């Protein structure tokens, strides 16, 4: 395949995923405009803590074996790896359930849903990677549309009925419906023997990749939990709502581009890989710089016009975080090179430093009772680490490939 046809295929696949994600995020955005009418900052704080725990632990669900599916030499091997990833998810579910029962009387009962939520991720994450490998992007799009539609409908229905924990129940309902949908394409099987074989063959991924991603996810998604230890529930709620809105467009772009780039990069040889990676970085910079500058200078005004004076505080939080998001959008899609080139030891060290730095950043602001100092230091840490990651990719992985 020549370079021109490769670029056409890349753009077509990216456009297909991105279009689907646009639909998802339009629904999500309209839904987010309605939410403040039914939920308080405290409700968002509870939901933020719940999803933080989930997003931290989903990396353990498959021990990174879901990523390995893309590296399978043929469909049979990919299905074998998929079964191994599913087997790990089932075992992780029972371990988490046992741990949670030990703390049954010390945590709110709604958190008993966490192991079941993580199991749903452990089931559908490998299937989505498998569909990505087969370039079935319409099916991936439909998965996301089902998830967001069911989440919106159930959440609003429960909110109107004044049902407690409506945000969490709605979130769970969307995940369940979407997971059931993708099982029509491939039904994973519990296979302990195959899991031992795949684990030994790709041992770097569970050995380093799992803990590396766990550290990264914890340092990013534990922020509502850490902030709640120092500041009021109201401020934590504003943070959760601000990140919800920032995650919508940035997650939409990085998810679509990251999936297509991951597949292409796993098949490319040097120097085509270097050229395509640099094009992705430059393109992402150009497409995201103007929205970043707009939020940086007019974030408070934007939130005030969309919501009300009470939620303008969330706009100020968005201003503090936007440069970190900007650099994350650039670095995130190409970071899959660390997995493709088996740089798992570097990734683990990188995320260990990032984890420690983020905790220190939040703690400094917390001990000084300055919420925005915590956010500023947290954002600066993320910016510097993303810059270093881009440097490492360009001047170590791509140069030495």
C-alpha cells in the first residue's frame, strides 16, 4: 500500500470514528446542559468520586492484555488474547468483590456497584480493541451511541422521580446496555490455560503496563477524592462538572485519533511511522490551539452564558486546567507507541514520577488551604510531563527505531 492510499485510509477511518463521536458528544453536551437543573454540586461530587475509583481500577481489569489484542498476528491469536483478557477481568471482579465486602460497613452501599462496573469494562474493552483491529468502526460508534443514549434517558428518568444516586445508576445502565450490544460480535470465553500462555508470552504488559496505567489513572482520576480531603464538597462538585465538559470534546478527538493511529502504527515500519506520528502531532496542535486559547481567556464567561452565576466557578476551574488538557490531547494519541515498541519499563517510571508529582501538587495547595493553587500546580505538573513524553517519543523511540 503506498503512502497516499495509507493516508486516505487513515483519514477515512478517523473521520468515521470522529463523526460517531461527534454525535455522542452532542447528545452528551445537551444532556450536560440539563443536569444542573436536577443535581447539586454535592451530587456531582459523589458521582465524581464513584467514577474516579472506577476509572482508576479499569486498567487492572484486563491486566493490559486488551491492548495486546492489536498485536496479535492473526484473528485466531487475537481471539485467544481476547479470551485471556476476559478471564483476567472475571478473576479481578471476584477479588474486588471480596475486598469490598471487607469494607461493607465503612463505605456507602452505592459503592458496592464498583466491582460490577469494572467487570463491564473488562468485558467490552477487549471486544472494542478487537473491532478496532478489524476496522469495524460503525460498530464501535453504535456502542458509544447506545451507551450515551441509555445513560441520558435513565439518568433523567430517575432524576425526575427523585431517585437517589441517579447519576450512578444512569451511568451503570448505559454501560450495561452497550456491553450487551458488543457481545453480538464476539463472545469471550473463560480460559485459564490460554491466559497463562498469553501472560507468559506478553509478560511486560501485565508486569509493567498494568501498574503503570494504574498509577497514571490513579494520579489523574483520584483528584476528586484527594480534593475532598482538603476542600468542600461544593468545590469538588465544580471540579467534577468542569472536567466532565472538558473531557467531552478532548476525549472525543483523542479516542478517535488514538484508536486509528494505534492500528496504523502497529503495522508501520520506520520511516513511515516517524512521518505519520509527526503529522498527527502537528495536526492536533493546529486543530486544538484556538479552542484552548478561547477557554483560557473566556472560560468563566462561557460557563456563565451556558449555565448560571453559580456554575461560573466551574469555568474558572476549566481555565486553570485547559493548558494541561491541550498538551494531553497532543500526547495522548501517540502515547500508544510505548505499548507498540514495548517501552513498558519507561512508561512505568514515567507514570510513577507523574503520580508522585501530582499528589505533592494537590497536597501543597491543600495544606495551604488554597484550592486554586492545588489546581495550578496539578496542571503545571501535567503540562511538563506531557512535554517530556513528546520529547521522548520524538528523540528516543522514533529516532532509534
